[in-house]
C-alpha cells in the first residue's frame, strides 16, 4: 500500500483488513513515541481508514507493507526518488544517479531500496577483501613469537619453562567495522522480502565467518584510516538501517518493523547539508545555539540554519508545510512562525548584527510561480527583512544550480533595498 502524507489508506476489500489496520496503528503509536512525536503523528484512525501524517517511510506487518511518501509534485515513483535524494544528502549516503537507476525505484519501497543498496555495495566492496587490522594477542606458545613477556614468564613459570608467554600482533578480520557490517547483514536477513536481496545477503554473511558478533554494533569505535576507505560509503547506511526506528508490534514474536523519517527534521537536514556543500565562501551553521532571548541566558534561540557573511547573517528556518495560494496576502504562513523569526531578528540585532530572515517551505505547483522568494516583508519598527521562500524538492539539480538558488534567496533583500 502506497500513499502520500495526509492521504487515507482504506480499510476493506480495496485496502487493509481490520487486523492489519489495528497492527499498523499500534506500530505507528510505538514509532511516534520512539521518535518523540505526538500520538497520531504517523497514522490516525478516521472513519474510512488510516490517515497518514507528516512522517514518511515504510511500516511492515505480517508480510504487508505501508509506504508513506512526501506530498510533493509528481508521481509516487518521483516522490520516492525525491525522498531517496533527501535521505542520501541528509544522512551522507552518497547515492549516485547510476545507483538510483539500477535500484528499480519503481518496483521497491524505500525500505527494500535501502536494503538492496546496502547489499549491492557490500558485495562489491568485499571482492577486494574484508578490512584486516593488527590486534595485540597474548598466548603461551611452544616457541617464541613476537616479544617475550618476561614478567609473566618469571612469575608463572619460574622453572623449566616448556611454554613461552608471548605478546604479538596478528592481522585479523574481527574489526569494529566488520562487526558493524555483519550485524547489519544479520538484521536485514530477517526483514527483506526480496529473493534476490536475500540471496545476496546470505552469500555476504558466509564471508564474515571470522568476524565476531557485536552486542552493541552502533557503539563500535571505527577508526577512519586507509584500511576502511573502500567501505566508507557503507558506514552511514549501515548505521541508518541499524538505528532506524524498528519496533516489535508484540512483546514476543516480531511481526512488524518500520523505518520512518519525520519530514520536518529531514527537510531541515537536507537543506542544511545542501547549503554546507555549495556555500564555500560563507560559514553555514545548523542548529545554531548561540544567543538567548533573555539577558540572564534563558531561552536559547536555535535557528535551523544560519549563513554568516560579514556582519549580515541570513537566518533560515525550514517549515515542512504547504503554503496556501488561496490566501494571497499571507500564503497561510502561521503567526507563530512569524513570531519565532521576530525573536531571532531581535536577538541577533541586539548583538550588533543586521540579520536577514527567511522562512523556507517546499514549493508546489499550486503557488503558480517558480521557486524562490514568494513574499518580501519587513519587520515593523526596523529595517529587518523577512522573506517567505520556497524550494522545489522534486528537482534534480547540480551543485552550481543549488548555489544559484541559495544566492538568490540569501541576497534577495539586499537587491530589494
């Protein structure tokens, strides 16, 4: 079952059974609590089915899956591609256009796509061999290997030593990186429903026989050196798949899993990462906790993105909301969002800066205009500009085009003045 945000998944002959609907609803409730979201943020019961919220991804229950895609312009396949691009950038997955084309985006949900991507990358990288690192060993041997541990030799075998206490280094595949990858493979073997992916993962697991099991794979301390360069593009993907919000729908047998992404957070991370990639001449900070609203350092301000250029920072707050073209004056911009920007402008001005304020929303065709600045306002009693801008998430664009987009919205108020 595939739907977009705010759409309803039917219950009945053309949709989910009552048992499936109850299972998905319980699973969505657990996922919301795990993500620290309000109850009903993922799915809510409505008279004719289950209504999706602003959380995208996949949930599975007893062989059935529900995929929630972002509500942007385009077909479901194009929305899925856009979601993958956002995840690729926000989580540093580095998915190339070639990989995207080979993944058969039209035939797999987002969870199966990520599992297939992981298995294909790992199978390819393992052709060059697993990572091997030297690790220190101590053992009693019939002949000297490495260095003799004189203290242990004298205290444990002071007379007639038939075995030697040796300390030596040995190349081993039992590394933190390999334990992380093996744990991911084991996890995914119990989740994928695709025979080709399952077959690939089983072959991969056979290659990890010399690698130990990790009780806490996400806590493995991976040393980033030349020995792991081949596997660098797998680590963020492995961590994402292991740390994803997987919940059991029962206390015993695992009957369902989920991998979900709150779109407010993903949109913010995506835009921030793109800005850092292309705005090389400026300092781009995300979640910039620098100032406070009150003089006694209470109520810290944390803008989503701050682009610092000389003494005129651009403060960007991302909002995963649809602007309303039927409201020609305000476009449906929430009063609370404007108040939030007012606080940012006041605090940064009090510290000697001349800020530019930008509320950034996803673009949609209903606005009847191209992406970019939709409204240019000014804060009362000051010369601080507050712009309402949009970005088209459905677009594929080069770094040069991303830079042009950011330049256009970050410096628009300067040209207006």
